[in-house]
C-alpha cells in the first residue's frame, strides 16, 4: 500500500469537518463524532493524523486522575504521526505533504530554556495537562458542528481526531526514507519510546555493563529497557505486579524479573542482594510513591541514580527524607527522555529505523480508529503495550 497523499488545495484555509473521539466526562466512553477543525493560524500546522496510540497519560487524564480533566468536551491523545495538510503564516521548516510527529513537549527554539543545551524544556510549549487551548490566542481550533462551541485541546497535540492543529513548535518533520511500515512504527516516537529510551540515553547516560532496574513494564518501562540494552547494560531487572508483562519483557531484553506480589520482603532488598549493594540506575515508570521509594532504595549508595518517568498525582510529595540523599543516591525526573523534540528527533528516528532501537515489539495491537474505546480497555486491563489506531 502506498503512502497517503493529500490534495492540500481542497481544504487549505477552510474549516474541515471530520471525525474525532471526544471526551465528555471523566471515565466516560469517548464518543466518535463530527467536529470542526479550523485552519491553522500564524505559526501553526494542521495535520491529518494517520496513526495514533494511547499512552498511560491519556488514560490518567481520561480517568480524571489528575487536574487535567476539568475541561469538556476535550480531544485527548498525544502519540501519533501524520501528514501536514496545511500550514499557517510564517511556518518555514514544515510544508504541506510532510510526514510529521506531533510533540507534546514542544521546542520553540527561541526561549531561554530552548537556547540552553542542558534541558529539553520550553517556556512556551512545555508539558501542561491543564492547558486546553492554543498558545497564540487562547482559543481552540476545534469546535462543535452544532453551535460552534469550543472543544478543548490536550498536551499541545490532541491526536484522537482525523485532523488536528498544533503550533509549529510542537511538530517534527520525519527525515529519511519513510514507507508505510516505518511510518507506523514512528508513531511511538511521539511519546513512549522517546521518553523511555531517552531517559536511559540522555538523562541517565547508561553505559555498557551498567546494572539497571525498571519499575513498571508498560511501553515506557520497556523503552527504558530497550535503551539500556542498546547501550550494553549487563543486567536489566524488570519489576511489575502483572506477571504477564514478563513474557514480552524477556523477548525485549529484560534479564531478571521481580513480582512484588510474590515476595515477602521489599523489592529494594532483593535488588541489593542480586547486585551486590544495588543497581547503578533505577527507573520509576509507574507513577506510584511506594514504587518510587523502592526504586530510590534499590540503587547503589555513593552513585546510584533514580530517574522518575511516571506521572504522580497531587498532592503526592517526594517520599524521600532529605538526609537520605547524603548516602549519595540521586533522583531526577525525565520529560520526553531529555530529547529536544525538533532538534534531536530526526536523528533518533533514523537510529530507530536503522535498528539501533527495536520498535516492533511495542505495537501489540492494531485497531481501526472507531474502536478507540476497545484500545483503552486493552491498556486498562494490562493486555497491550501500544494499540495502534488507524485513521
Ligand atoms: N509495582 C510495579 N509495577 C506496577 C505497579 C506497582 N505497584 N503498578 C502498576 N504497575 C505496572 C503495570 O502492571 C504496567 O505494566 O506498571 C506498568 C505501567 O504500564 P502502562 O500502564 O502501559 O503505562 P505506560 O504508558 O508505560 O506509562 C508508564 O509513565 O509516562 C508515564 O503517565 C505515564 O505514569 C505513566 C508511566
Ligand atoms: Zn505519553
Ligand atoms: Zn522554547
């Protein structure tokens, strides 16, 4: 099958009416309905989404587990790839017909943070689950077909729709030879795989022979494991309360497993025993304070580093006494794997397509877009890593 082509002139500058999966309330099944998608304004890009998938952060927002979910109706979703339908005034480096990945953690390129090589944060387009409109004018580019009421955005992206509008800071052009098969896989670079692999490569800088513990073997945790495997880690310990996750994880390079439910002592004690005092790196990929405490305690004194990837709900505070840091255990968080999206993702995509990172294992299911609620069920029940939805 060839790649999807667009005839930009048909829709350019016009409102597009298309299907979207709209959230109307916390935990309520998404409704596939017609919405209006307005043309991109200055420095904005309208994208025809080709594939999207569900990340745990969409699940949390859908369930109303964090502050994000006080704005309805809303279009969730932040992991996707697509083709540019049209661009607004002043967009230079992305053109109609380009294959792109949307970025929930944007890179404006001009702010103090974007100019700093030591961070991938952006003052204007950083991660903010509360934000529900466009930066340019605080309005939405989605409205209802009857009455033109606003439909809110999510995480700078909103990908559970046939068309979306994002700021040009939140889109990255895919370089190299892209065919249908690789394009599908690159959807994962929009969040899960970049977040996990990048945490191992950029945030922790895992080196060969390092020992690693990954708490939570969803797509994010397994992407960390894949990043560690690619760097030559000697031991990758996977921890999960769902033993079904171990089958896939073993195929993907995790070497040792712990199910906390099978143990009568804390996980960190087991890890210290397995590794002569603790691992070099632990990664918290669950979003649970007890898990974080175990991850922190499982690294070696003197140098061990814990990287937080899980999203923790308010009012949770860090479950660590300040004096414990004097033992030389360190803790840090990683957003989007430390990648500056627009600057770094093209090379990362190339590395993935060259096989440095294996992407195939992450897509466990594929469904048509209209079955998005089924895809949510698969994630809730722990059966899927990523279910790719075809639009
Ligand atoms: N101990 C160990 N593992 C746990 C625990 C626990 N107490 N609770 C849940 N898990 C496991 C689940 O069984 C599942 O395999 O954590 C895994 C989470 O995976 P997913 O639900 O697939 O989530 P994922 O998309 O990988 O995201 C993980 O990173 O980006 C954040 O918001 C995201 O907090 C989430 C985390
Ligand atoms: Zn995500
Ligand atoms: Zn910026």
